[in-house]
C-alpha cells in the first residue's frame, strides 16, 4: 500500500511538472508584451517608448530563450519563490498565501455539502416506497442538474440575499471589520451552496441513487435481513458502503470541475480566492501569478483524484490500487 | 416435534397466485427436501418463511414456527426470529455475502444484532472451516465451497431451530457438494435442527434428505421418504421429474463420425500476473471429431473453462499447439458443404468464409495464422455459456442477439425453430424468458455462424432437470443430424454420461482420464480402472438409485 501510494505520488509529480512546462510555454506564446504592459500601467496609459520596453525586457530577463527562463523559474519554484507579480511587485508566494486558503475553504465546504447532500438525497430516492417522492427528487435533480453553475449562484443570491435578506451577498466579512468565524460562516453559506449545487450535484445524487437502488434486492442484502439485522446496520454497511463506490469514483474526478467552478463562483461572490486572482492576472498579463495559480490548481486536482481513489479502495477492498491500473 | 409447519400457504405475486394451498411439515432433526422445477414456487415459499419477499408479494395461510405463526408477527418480532430461530443459506454463497467486509465481521454483526453470546469461530469450525484462515478473509477471496460453508456457519451461528438451505449446492462441484450437504445433515442430527432443503435436483434430495416433498404449480403433490416417493411415485408429475432426473443416455444413435474438428497438443496455459500464477492447463492433448460429443468434467478450478477458451482460439496457450481440424480435410469438406445441416438455412455460405478459405487452414496451428484467418476459424466455433443472460447485450431483443452473430431475418426464425422455440419470441427481451429458453437462444446464436464445433461451458448448471433434459436432447440432435463436434464442460458426471460419447476428466490442469461415457459407472469405481480423481467424482455424485444404507 505504501509502495503504491509512493508510485502514485511520483506520477503526480510528473503530471504537475508537465503542467507547469505546458503553462509556461503557452503563456509565452500568448500575444502581448508584459514589459510594455507594465510600463503602460506605471505611466497611466501612455504608450511607452521602444527603448524603455527593451530596457525593461532585458532587466526582467525576458530576452533569454524559453528553456533558460523556464529553468530559472523551476529553480525558484523549488525554493518556494514563484517570482514577483508584474503588476504589483509583490512576491507571488505572498499572493498565493493570501488567496489559496480562501479557495480551499470554499472548495472543501462545497465538497462537504455536495457529498452529504448527494448521499442524503440519493438514499432517500433509492429507499423510499413513495413513488411521488422519488419522482419529485428525480425531477428536481434534473432541473438543478441542467442549470449552469452561475445561474444557480444568481438564483441563490436573489432568493436568500436580495429577497429574504438572510445572508450577505459577497465578500468574507463586513467592510473594515476583522474576519471572525461568526462573521465568516454566514458569508460562506451562499458561495459554498452555489458551488456545490451548481456543479454535477444532480449527477452525484443519481449515482448514489442507482448505486444503492441496484443493491436493494442484492443477495447479500437479503442475507443481512434474513439474519435479523436492524435497518441501522443494513443500510449503512450493506447498502450504502458498497453502493457508494460509483459515486466515490466519480467524485475524485469531479473535484477538478469544482475547482474550475470556484473561479466563477469567487467572482460572483467577491470571494478573495485564487479564482478571482487568476482572472485579474490573466487580464493584466501578470504571468508569474497566473503560472503559479495554474500550478496550484493542478496540484489540488491531482491530490483530489488521489483521495478519490483512496476512498474507492477503502469502500470496496476488491479495488486494488495496482500500479498497472493507475490513471 | 415439528419445527416448521406450513398450512394452506398461498403466495400471490401481482396478478398471479404462485403458491396455492401448500402444506408441509419439517420435523426437528430431519432434512426435508422441497423439490421441484423452476417456477414451481419453492423459492417463494422458502423466502416467505423469513419474510424476505419482494414488494407486492402477499402470503396467506399460516407459517408455524413451533407454536408461532410468523405471518402474524409484527416486523420487530419477526426480526428477532430471523437469524436466531431461522437460518437461511442462499444459492450463490459469494454473492450472498457483503464483498466489502470480512467473514468475521459478518458473524460478529449477527451475534451482536441479537445480543447473543455465540462464538463465530466455533460456528466456522462446525462447518468444517479453519477460523484462523477465513476470519479475516473477504467473501471473494474464498473458493465456492469455502464461501458456502461460511454462509452456512453464518446461518447457523445462533443455533436456529430451522435452517433453510435454498439451492445451496447448485453451483458447487460434486465433491464439494457432498461435503457441504454431509455437514448440513450431520448438524441437523447433532443439534436437533430442522432443515428445509430447497432443490431442483431429485438425486440430491434422494441422497441427503430424510423426506422429499415434490412441489409443482404451488402445491406439494407428494411427500414421503425418498424410497417411497421415487420408488413408487403416485403423482404423474413425480414420475416425469424422476425420469428427467435419471439422465438416462436414452438409446442414442451414434452420429456419423467425421474427421478431427479440433486438436490440442501439449497445451500449457498459465494464468495470473507477476505476483501469483496458476497452471490452469498442463500438457493437455485432446482430439474432438465431427459428430462426436466430448464431456469435460472436473472439480472447480481443474482448468475446464480455460480449456474452452483455448479450444475457441480466444486464449493463447504459452506452450503447445491448437490445431484447426485434421490435415486430410480438403477432400472431405466438399462433401460436408453439401450436407443437410444448418447451412441450408439460407444466406450465402461463402459469406462466413469472408475472404479466408478456412478449409485450407485445416491442420495448421491456430496461433501461427494471420489474425484474419484466425477470426475466420473462430466463426466455425460456437460458444454457449453457463449464464446465458449475462452473455447477451441487455438492451437487445432475441432477434438482435441472434442477428448480431451474422444471421439474416429469415435465419433468425429458422434458428429459433431449430432450437425448439417459437419464432414469435424473437421480439422479446431475453430477461423475460425462462432459464431454459435463454439457453436455447444462446444455442441459436451459436449456430448462426454455422459452426462445426460447439463449445458449451456448463450450459445446464442453472437449469432445473426438466429444462436441462430438453437442452441436452437438443444438443444430441445437433450432433447427430448436423455432425457438430460438441465439447460439453460440466461438473456433473450424470450430465456428462447423458450427453457425451467420451468423458475427459481434468484434475489440476491435466487429463487424468479419457474414457467412453458408458464406462463411467460404479463398476468402474469398484474395478479401480479409473484415476483417484475420477473415483472421487463418481463417489460423490448422487444418483437416483437409492442409497443402500
């Protein structure tokens, strides 16, 4: 098991390295000149002279060939130095330290809501004998599942913030107030719900429903009942655990989509995470920040996939994390 | 004292009454077999005792466990009865255990649910298992026999008054079957337990039950000791069942023997990966001639199914050669092409050759051929599996299943008629058919590519004796009338004798005996003319000749 994990971790490192190289090369190929942009921003919009741009390019090392610049960047990145922001001059590592925790908080809250909600709803739909309830759940899931994430977000904003006024519409705290848990939690609710219900929630709940529903008449469940086990043992151990395998397998992959969804959600709710930062950086050709964020996102996705595989292996021991089957 | 008494039991499924006034008593310390064909209501009856019936199934009458009527018990009290006073063992033991938890966990959760003080390890020991070996194992890590013993230990861990054994040995080889049922019977006597043995196999009932109750169409038509029920059957249905179960090789005319259809020479096949390997076939030589039926028998894990894969040219042996027919085939093939066989069903015969002259390939090593030629050869081989339904695309109708194998619309009707089915079935979904019907659809599909060799892997194992007899009779006809070479894999020596001219016994991947089917009887056992493995199979195979003891 330890060996398998080590192999998977090594594979993850290769993936992240490849991702960084690809990202670096793509941004280099993108149109526009960062040096010119920086000078234009400093001078308040006046087009900079060609000699000033050339001087800045030289001093930033932008004239070196791509492999040299990539090598320099990797050397720094390995020591935690991702360079400085073209726009603000702040070290990128500081920018990350300010934004990554917020995104992690939002994503983890959304995953938690997604998992608990999908299991609860899917289980109810699979086990109920009331046809109207099952149909109602399926219809609702169909409608919610068909909505893009930002529509869900706007809908939630409209109902709970604008109309009912129960929850704040954005940010992590009131203006000029320190961030405390008591203030943060109400601010977290809407973005987390929007992220959870706007991204594959319908598919997750259906996976739970079919996974568990298919086992309702399975011989091992009949056997458990024939031994007089109470429902509180039969349902979690004999129905839910084996029934959750397809859902868990999908969830590991889905977290990647959730992180991508976090970009838009953060923008809508003014959430100070990497998503908002990434969009600002892309607009301003702030390549050091953008490269670091893409890399961090890649790491999050790779780790989520690994956790998903581990969850599947724990749920169903027949699944062996053989190196040959690693994805 | 009677542990279980069923009084005028009725069971209704939506729209139909399946069990209609069934009376049955199971005394303590005795094994009572409820024997009947598929659909006779025996499993529904068994499941009703523990209240396991699906939604919409209604039971009426009385199910008396001792003095308690289980049908009137509220769910809560019924739950206290399940497992504690009634144990239930299922047909497919591996599937009846939760794959995600260990055997030990199954046992402890049962004991804990009833707040009892039973010892799970002791229950395993009484069922002939080593607790240390299986306690931490998960169901799929056990052999079929071990899993069934574990399931029995689980059903009896709390010392129930009644054990319901629902087709528990259908999937087991005869040696394992004998061991498991011997243990069930011994426990019934030692622990004064009533056992209700549900089976479709009268020979099993005759050998292990103290009493046989014959069920058909939801009623027990005859109940009594095996000697009386089988020796002097009063009801016509009992007579029909007994005669199907006897599996007599009924006056078979040997068909015209052709030349060799497929041969193996020194075939060795090793299964497994880096960590663990198993020698599934170890130096196997085999020749099958056209018009000949060869039965391959052996215990589970003896290499039978691997042999089918190798014969079908799907599974490549590491060593040895798979030869496509005899070397002198060219002269003969012209004649056999004109013969009255499935080829006359229509469609251009050349189509199945598709560019490769398969007759020219005869005698060559299958694995030295080009892929295209090997595929052409595969089309001359029909395959039939144990679980016919699983071998069909679940979204296909019967017509699509058969048409996919290369049959035209007219062929489909002709093929269905050939296997004794109504062509009107072509529009149905296979899952709505009975087990016997599904297996004939599988045969029709296998015949669609006009094969010369038919490989059948346990095709009748899940069928009741009456459906089985029909399939076996059909195979007999195909061999005789169309000169098919048939390789029939089975763990049941009785079926082997019924269907085949020759019986090949596999053990540990080797051919230990290759005998005429007629030579396989108790005389062979007494004379010592067979290998010990064959002798063990013979000794544990139940027969309808009554035990003398």
